[in-house]
């Protein structure tokens, strides 16, 4: 594997290989790579969990990490991402983990760049490592994807996660339904009401309300969003016995999900965070060793 | 030791144990811990010396450190400290060093958190590692605390250091007097004039005028503060022969203390900084090894 | 070598020694130093390539690096550079790499400071490691400096690079000509037109238009700057057969140089970046080992 750009670029075989490698790391521990491999994490948007998760995976693999703070870089002098990446390549970096606000920021880089690129989120496009850790968490729970009913609820149109997950889950045999306010549906086909879906879903995957991205657009208060589209305490009681709750976090408490449900028995929210380290270690391991 | 939260939580035995471990580190060097232990430094307020001091202690102990920049974290997306801490715990961190502007920020974390917490300053509350390095510096100088006269001069009400130190010093047998402008005394009993105390104090511990915290409140200029409440060149000449000057820094030169006194023979200001590394290494060593 | 402050402080022998050490590192790889040596990079101005280049050199030499983010340091509390440096020295740092907006910021530090200082750029003064990597790149290309004709084109008066390079190149036997708009010439003697110099120069060294430093001053548009003072596609065709193009970067594409020339056969722009790591490693190696 040379780059990890989007779920679209991964075959189902490749997805399963990543999930299996992650599983081995979780079972037997992450082995340190003895070979020198130098990486940097370029986060042009704020993030705690994704950045720290990558850094933990890099630490456990024994990779060398060069710090990079975009808020204090030449990007402030108007340097393009292409020039930044070519510069870091010339300095000797082997791989770059990049989160960037622009959709498909990596496209103009691919022709001329030798360094490996790992997409940690592009605009409202893809966020493949988040998708893979979601898939891992589902597989860990249910063993396989065949016939699973997955409900993705929330800000579908603005969510990287929704886009990345929907396609991959379908390819792997799951059935995906979206639930969201009509004005957030975008090009997706969505249901509008929990009653139709809450009792039959195996996985309820909540999305973050992206206050940063659409301050203006909706007249809904937090309370009315929660009442209509959030996972309330009452709705949780209607879930199937073994159904689980997922959320990519950070959570807006009492908006997408009732505060008291975040650490409830069905919630896999912090387990997703934990699994993220193993999935990212699997990807970095495969890329740093140039393995298919 | 599981956490280090405040001086109140430490018995005098525990304080003495920390000071002794620090003394051994200073004498014989800081030994690297071979066991893997992963830590992060969460500074939600600016700091050079405290953060760098912790990082030096961590480096010398051979701990693994994950970078964390709160200015670029999900805190910007409104994530609570509790969620940030639970996330970092799920990612696999063993301990967190935290400076946070809120008094007692750690209280709501204690029930649900497994990671060790080391308080690097909470609001105008406690700053236990600063207190411990102050105590270390006094003990290094005088051998013991019994009967020592310590004067704490300055912004008593807004100072973490004043609160943390006063109680601990008294418990260890020292006599503590405060000197400050009446409007900054808060709940403390303060003298108002140097003449009463300058000739009898063994330790003159100056506090920083916190311009950040009270821009408005006083009509005093820097010059008049220095003249009335600062350690002037003239006052220094009235100090006891072996008396020392301390300041947690950063110093406002010619406000709390005359510029020319900062590196004078009595000043322990940069020695305090040096000692901070040993004290923090002692604490991290005890916490990372789960020792009492 | 104790400090690296400016090109003025280096004899031609010392310059040649640095270039030779860098050449060995490039040929045989950078050897890890086994001795403990702790360094920090203090960048008070934004930079990608210089900071990352130093960090790569430090990593390859096996030096210990403490992170420092000035945007989040006590500098915000008004602490002077002197106090910051004395503090970091007390904490136990051996060397500091510093970029600072003030010309000659290091002068007031020299008398009282034991830590080694490596100047990574001071205001519009010197930037000696950039000069040295430029010299290295020229020497790598032509073998020696004797009789080489070097053209430095652009914002001569505001450029650290121009100042540092001009003097060193002349001392090493090269002939230096400046080309710039009359209002940017400062104290330098400049030609005003490419025709006089483009056909005879061995090295065309372009400088960055410093939009940050002089927003107001010129009525020239980017297009008219490029047409009059930039290296256009047409001018490149008039260069000598073996002549090369250099630029310290970040480049303002289609201002100082036509976009299509940046990665052309004559361009050494990304090679300069690559060479920077070897040159900085050579300097750090000499300083950390206390060698002349």
C-alpha cells in the first residue's frame, strides 16, 4: 500500500486485510518496526482524537515523528499545500498524515509526490481511518457485516463519516439507512423518523452536528434537534437487544445523544477511540513496509 | 501515588518523601525507567517553565510523551475536559499533566477516570509542583523548615503559589507571614509594610503581579507598586545575612523585584527552575511506578 | 564551535569545514551521536522548512529535542527573550535554535548565557544556515567559488539571505551582482535590468518578495514585478548552459519566478531544501561535540 486516500480506493479484500492486521495488533500488541521511517502529522484543522490516535500508533510502531504545527508554518506566508509537501519530501520525510479542510486536497499532489499520503480527513469528503475503525468496531461486535442493518443518523450531507461508511458497509454486505432532517440530506435518500428504524437496526451510528460548518442554516434549537433527530433515553429502550450505539466524537451531549447514554452498556463510543489506534497502526505498518 | 492534585492531599510524610527522591535525582542523576509509560502534557494556559520542566523530567526518565496542543484540539469544538480526558485514556495514555484555568478542574474527573492526573496549576487554586520545588529549594538551603521565617509578598489572593505554599510550610514547621496591598489580601491576614518583616525573614518569597488576571483593579502604577510592595535594592540590604530571595517567575522586572537583584547572590530564582526538574521527575517516577 | 550567530563570525576556513562535514554526511549518512545532548527549537516567527529541517537534522543525529511553542509560552506574559533563555538553560538545555523577528536578538544574550545559540534567522539581519546551504549547493554544483558570477535578484534590502550570502560569496572568491527595483536596494549597489546580467551569470539566486514585511510600499502589481524583476520563461532561455536557479523558498509562484521553472532542469530549489538538512546536521554535530 502506497497511500491511503479514501474508502473508494480500497477493495473489499484490502479492507478486510487492514481489519485483520488491526485485530492481530489488538490481540498480540503492536510490534515495533526496527527500520527507520520518518513521518509527520499535518493537521490543518483542529483535532484531538485523530491526531493523538495517529501519534499513539506511530509511537507504538517505533516510527520517527517530526512535529508540524500548521498554525505556525509557511502556510501563513501563503505557501500552497503542494509546495509544503514537496518541501517535506525534500527534507526526507517518508509519509505524511494530512487533515485538510479542502475536499480531495490530495488529488493535485498524486502525480508529482513520492512521499506516502495518509488521509486523516478532507473537508466534508472522506475520512477513511475513521471509516475503518467504525468497520473494525462493528466486525469486533458481530463477527461479519453480512445482513447487518446499520442506521446512520444526523448531519449526513456534511459528514465525511457518512460518505466513507455508507459505501464500504454496503460493499461488505450490510444494509444502510440514513436518518436526518430533510434540509441536511444532500444527495442521500433519508428517512425522517426514528419509529420506522429504531427497532430493527443492529447499529445506530450517530453523526456529529457540525456547528462549525453550518452556523446559519437551521432554525432548530439543540433541544428540538435532540427531540426529533437525537438518540433520546426513550428511543434507546426501543433498540434491539444486541444493538450497539456508535459516534465518531466529539459528542455534543444532549444533542445527538442523551448525556446518560454516552457511557451506557450499548455504547461503543470510547471503544471506537481505542480501536482507532490499532486500525491506524495497521495502516501505518502496511504503508511503512510497502506491503500490499 | 495515583494522582498529584494539590498540597492538601499530601501528608507531610509524602511531601518529605518527594523531596528526598528529588534530592537523590539531583545527586546521582535521573535514572531512566525501562518500563513503557505514556504521558501527555495538556496546557490550557500559556507556560514556558512549567511545561518545559515537565518535558525535561519526562525525557530524563525515558517516558514516552505524546504531543498535545490545546489551541488546536477539539476543545475548540466545545469538547469538555472530561471528554478529552476519557478520549486520551481510551487512546492509551497512562498519565496526564494538566494546567487549566478553572479552579479544581480535576474534581469532576476523579470518579470516572483511570489515567493518573498531575496538576500543573488550576486557575488561582493550587500549583503543587511549584510548591514542592519551592519547598525543595528552601530545604536545600536551610536543611529543615523548623522555625524558619518565610515572608510571602505580593498578589496573595490571586496566587496559586501563595495558597499551596502557605499551608505546607506551616505544616512543616515554618512561620509564614504575608505582605501585600490591602485590596489584594483576599481571605489572608497580611502585613502592609516591609519594615516590620524584612530584617527577620529567612526567606523572601515574591509573587508575580498577575497583569493577565486583574487589568482593571488597581490604580497603582508599576513604579508605585515597586516602591511600596516590591523588593527594592535598598530593602535587600536590610535582609538577614543568610536570607534568600525566591520568585516563581516569570518576573516583572522592577515591579516585584529590582532588576539588578534577579541574579544577585541571595537570589534562588534560577535555582528554583533547575530544582523543578528534579521535583517533577520525583513525582513522575513515583506515579509511573505506582509507588506510595 | 560554541554558537552559530552570523556569517560575519565565521572565517572562510570555518565555512569550508562546515561544507565538508555536510558533504560527508550526504555521502555516508548522518551518524547518530551517542552522547546525551538536549536541544530546543524556538521559532518566534512562522517557518516550515527551516524548523522541520533542523528537526530532521536533530533526529538523524540522535539528539534529544524538547518541544517549544512560543505562541503558547510565557512570552505571552511579556517575558523577555533573555529570561526565557536563562530559564531554559536552568532547566538543562544544552543548545537553542532560535528564529526571532528582532535584528541581532542574540547580542544581549551572549555575556550571560552558557547554552549554545544557533541563529535560525534574526529579523532582516542574518540567516546563516540558509547562507551555508546556499553555499553548499553552489559548491556541490561547481566544485569551487573562484570566479563564479552570482546574481542575487529581488528584495535585497529586506532579505536576510542577501546580506548573509553576499559577503560570504565574495570572501570565497565569487563575484556578486544585485538586481532589484531601485526602491528596494537599500544600501546595496544594484543593477536594474536583467539584460545586463542574465547571459553571464552562473548562479541566479532569487529572493522572496516579502509581502509580510512591506505591504504598503510599492505600487507594483505581482504581474508587473514578474515582468520587470522576475525570472520569466523567456529570461531562462538566455541563461548560460550550465547556469542554475536558486531560491530560499517559500516561492511566490509567477512573481519571483515563472511557475513552470520551479522544477525545471536548472532549478536547485528543492535540492537546496534537501541540502539544508546536511548543513544543519554538520553545524549541530560540531556544536554538540564542542569542536572547532
